[in-house]
């Protein structure tokens, strides 16, 4: 089932981010962000779609809204992103080149160096 949703652009003044929010019946079903950086660089950040609404084209729609925005507002800048392996094919299809691999790590903040294993699910 495909959800009817609306995409709205917004700014987070405290963090200096530009974002797009996908909503359905007043509830958030997805979002995507970007951050302008020095030297004409744009960092693509934090894309998320609610698990009940995945595989409905929401991520791609959010991506396209952001891409149209940067084409209009930031031509000639360089966009970059850290992504999950499942997102890599779409980025490569859109002309990005693959860089170094990044591995997620975490630990509880304690003085005990013997800590082993995450205490929360890893969802990135």
C-alpha cells in the first residue's frame, strides 16, 4: 500500500540544517537533511523513513526534493554523504563516487575498559 504524503522544507536554526519532512495525516513518516559547509561543500545527512512506510518511494522523493534544492541553490558545490550499504547503489546511480569505508562503533561511557557489547540496538 502506498501512502499519500506531503513533503515540507524547513530549517533548523540552532543546528544550521536544511531539512525536508514527509508527513501523512499529520504524522512524520520520513525526513532528510543537509548542512552547508565551508569551501562550497554540502553534507547530506540523516535520512529516515518510518518502518511502516518503507518501500513506498518516500526516501527517493525526499532525496529528489533535496537534490532539486541543491541544484537550484548550490550549483558547482560538492555534495558528500556517509551512507548505509543499502543506500549506496542509489548514490552511485546518481553520480557519486565511493570513498573509504566507515565502521560504526559504540560503548557506554564509563571508566571501566572491560565493557563489551552494545546496550542498545544499532540502527544506523
